C-alpha cells in the first residue's frame, strides 16, 4: 500500500497543483471556472442542428459568423459542436464550457503522464514533470480560463492530437487515425501532423496493411467534413472563415503572404510588454511564441545536439520540417489568433515535440530544462491573470 501511494504521489501532487492554480486564477479574476461562455458559437450550432438547421438563422453581432446568401453560419469546423451536442441535451444552451476546456487540458496531461510511464518507462516524478511542462508551460493556462469558441477548438485539438500521438505510440493506428481526423475537424492546419504520425508508424514497421483500417476511418471522417461544407457553402473545403466580414472586406483575405513578415516580427521577436502612457503594459494581441512556449525552441536545441552527436535520422529531420511547414501556413493568417496571451495558434505545433521525443532516447528532464519550464509555468500563469483581469 505504501509503495502504491509513493508511486501515485507525483500524479496526485501535479493534479493538486493544476487545480490550485486554476482556483487561484479564477478567484483573483472573480470568474466561474466551469461556467458557460458568452462566445458560444458551438453551443448555438448544436442547438440549430437539433432544430434541423445548418445555419444559425439570425445574426449574433458579438460572434465571428460567416455571412453567406443572406444567412449566418458558424465559421469554424464542426467537431467542437459535435462535442457540445450531447451537452445541450443536459444543459440546454447553458453548457459548462469552462469545465470542458479544463477537462481537455487535464486529459492531455494525463495522457502524457501515462505515456512517459508506460511507453518511455520513466519513474513517476519525471513523468509528471514532463506532462506538466509539455502542457502547462505553454499558452494552455491562458486559453483554458474561458470556454469561448476559439479556446474550445484549441483545447479539443490539443487533446485529440495528444491522444492520436499516444495511440500511435501504443501501436493502435486505427484509434490514432480517428483521433487525428477529429483534431483536423477542430483546427484544419493540423493535417500536417498526420505525416508525423506516419513517421512514427513507419519507424517500427513497413507493413501498410495494419494501417489501412485507420486510413479508411480518417477518410470517412474527412468525407463527413466535405459533405457538411458542401451542404453549407457549396464547397467541400470551405468551413466558413472566408465568408467572415473581417476577411471579405480586405483584398488580401484571410490568408496571404502579405501577412507573413508582420507576423514573424510579432510572434518571433515581439516582447510581451510595451510602453503605454509612460508605463509598461501587457500586449494583448500577442508576442514571441518562444517566450510563452519554450518547447518550440527547445526542439531546435535537441535537434542541434543530435546533429552534433550523429544521432539524426530521416524521421527526426522530418518532424521539425513538418512543423516549420505548418508554422509557415499559420504565419499567413491575418490575425494569427487576435486577442491572446502569447501565440495561441502555436499550441498546435507542440505535439511535433512529442513525436521527436518519442523518436529519441528515454530520459528524465535535465536541470536546465526544469528551470526553463518552471519559469514558463509561472510566466504563463501570471500572464493569464494579467490578460484577463
């Protein structure tokens, strides 16, 4: 019994730490940790589905809605609305969005903890540290304080990508492909992560037959997206963002090479504070992704170290290469996330680091990594408070 408790202690303390930080932040902000968000596009979409409608039927001026042929549509992919659908049967329109995003984040932490324990064979303490660092030493604290439409998509996407990674590590390619397809239905550019998952699969076998059920499952889910998009907009690839007024009013649209350099300046080199009225003020529209998500530059450090020690493989080179392609596509976005702490779009890049770690030797976090990640945990928790106060 004592041994069981000793092994469980790191996990229990980690969960208490997570709960304590959330409790402290919500108490300081005087907000409901599990409450319904006013930015409830997915709930409204689920309620419309229950009424047999693909559109919302009227405008909600405070939401980002696509305007098409005189009607209003949710401008985001549909998977979060699928998750909201059963919740509306219980809670009606007052779904617990705050609880949903937190469950996604804590679920991601648990998946990683048990991955490091079982697949990597690490002891409980380093497994808990890696789980905490990879999930919470990021923008995740900030986005999970509120269950708004943007944050639901980001949190669900992270959970599904983490689940897809862990399933592939556990040699369950069909489940991995299904979860990956659901992730794409939250954040479409995560389609590039599929090739990283494929590198994991091919790293242990060249037999494609066991992969076929997963590929067919993923394609079936993708076909559902295409049919949904075609029914709404007459285009199997159009989720609705291109019909947002903020993008139809500008000649360059939602995605353009014209946005890349400005986004590089902000999200590579931008500082978190600016001088306003003679005092420092937190930037509320983003800053360097390397400050809020240090795992992104650590991956580069690990790559350089492996190169110096002749430990690079084709798969290891492919993973950061795919991540850079994914990042470049994000940099072409007009807002790169809008109102935010740090660079929340880059949360969808973090699972590439999971794959790189999987392809590398098992090890505990180094002292310098613990120092950097611990500082990032504090930075993101404090920043989440400052942004939302």
